[in-house]
C-alpha cells in the first residue's frame, strides 16, 4: 500500500466548504440582477442550494439563460404545481427492502449513502428522498452488508445518493474493502456528479480507495451540457482512465438547457475527448416543481432523430425513461 499523508482537511474539502451557498452572491458573481432572472427565495427554501466555485466559474457572465445557471437557480417556476408531477414519481421507497438499499433491477443493488451533493440540481428526482433514515451509519451498514451477502444474485453494487464521493476517502475505502469480501459481487459502480463539479476531489488517495480491491470499477458521471467539461475535468477523467476506471455519462434532457441535437452532439464529442462515453439520456422524472424543464414529446423526437443522424452509434446515449415497477429503464422509441 502506498502511504498517503492525511492532512486534516484535503484541498477538496476546503473547496467544498467554501462553495457558494447564497443566491445573491452567485448572481453578483455572474454580473446579474435578480430581476433579470426567475429567482425566487421561496423556491430556494424548498430545496438545498450549493454550488462549487469551480462550477460557478463555468457560468457565462451577464447571461441569465446560461445552461449551467438554469440547472441550479431556484426559480419561481418551481412553485407551480402541475398534474402528473409528484413527490416520489418513481416510488423508490417501495423498492427499498432495507434502509439504504434500493433493489429494483436484477443483479444490481443501489446504495443511498448520503443526501449530500457538491451541487444541487433543481430537477433532482431525489429532492424529497428521506435520506436521514437511509444514509451511511454503522447500524445501517451492518444491515446493508447482510442483505448484499444473503442475496447471491447481486453482482453489482451501485454507490449513489446524493453524491457518494462527498464521503471521505477512509470511509469509501472501508466500504469498498467490505463489498469486495462478498464473493458474488464483481462490479462496483459509482454514480456521481463530483468528478465534473468538483474535480479536485479526484485525488490519488480517492482513486486508491475505490480501485484497491478486486472489483471492476465504473463511474457513471452526470453531465448535461458541454460547457461543464473544462480542462481540469478532462485531466481528471484521463487520470481515472489510467487507473482502469471505465467512465460513462448520463444526462437528463432539460428544456432550455440541452434540448437540441447540436448541444447533445457537442456533449458526446467532448465526453469522448475526455475518455468518457455517453450511456443514458433520461427523460425528466416528474418530480414536483420541475415542469418547466419538461421537453415535449414532439421535440424529443426531433432532437433524437437529428442526434442519431449526426453521430456514430457509440456516441449516441440510450434515450430512456424510468418507471416504477419495471424490470429495466424503458427505451423511448424514435421514429426515423
Ligand atoms: C438506474 C438504476 C439502476 C441501474 O440501472 P442500469 O440500467 O444498470 O444502469 C439500478 N438501480 C436503480 C434503482 C436505478 O434507478
Ligand atoms: S447531484 Fe444528483 S443527487 Fe445531487 S442534486 Fe444533482 S441530480 Fe440530485
């Protein structure tokens, strides 16, 4: 084992602590007046607000419709209630056999380790997830390990949340070590926005913590727009690839942000240049307050048809929707 120095707080932890937590501060940073935007303080109170300075730096100044700004700005449109929009659209609580585990699909168990993220996305479908009873703690962890051990058809463990990479290296290392002792588990998957939102988190000690075991490691990133991929992100992706981590990406199709074939094609190319392949493109999950992100069925068809016509097959993400009580994510058919 390589010995690492353990300073009290690593650089990424200081950076996360120093994140922007106030909307007026963000607007000021972006040279915007409140009235130019849809910002509403009541929406702010409905869900956490935090963005890293690294993310804020990628927002174009003086642009109230910047695609990175719109993903995180508490908007007055979130206060509108709409039919078919719900508190728990995926009914995930019903697919949770024990606290901290969602076991919906054959062979894969998803662990919700924390409710914390390094950015809070306004369209998040786990906005209302009861994390307090489902997060990592010693008692939950014992039960989770027992469940994973007893269910021998589980071959992949997915660390999710929230964002699992907010957990300290030491905890992640212990989690991975323990999972690797369960012989029927072969793959470790991490769903995270952090490699792109807080690139300094991708340190040698983190890579060691997640790759030290016999498990094959895949990170599913969450990037929606090409402007999210700056040089530092590409560097960290390259580093992870050098350590044999498979990098995939999932996006959500969001109105006014990436609902265009040109934007999505540019995203695929930029991902590939950063050693990452597009995996899923999700239809928005109908969580309360997110209707303004919805893309019409007609527009979905146009965008996907154009995307299919402009990219090699391996750069086209699978366009899917998540439904309660289905055996897999549902592919959305595109008429060519
Ligand atoms: C999406 C998802 C998975 C992973 O599904 P894949 O199609 O293998 O990417 C696993 N569990 C839950 C609860 C999910 O929502
Ligand atoms: S990073 Fe993921 S879990 Fe966190 S707010 Fe965004 S979509 Fe939700």
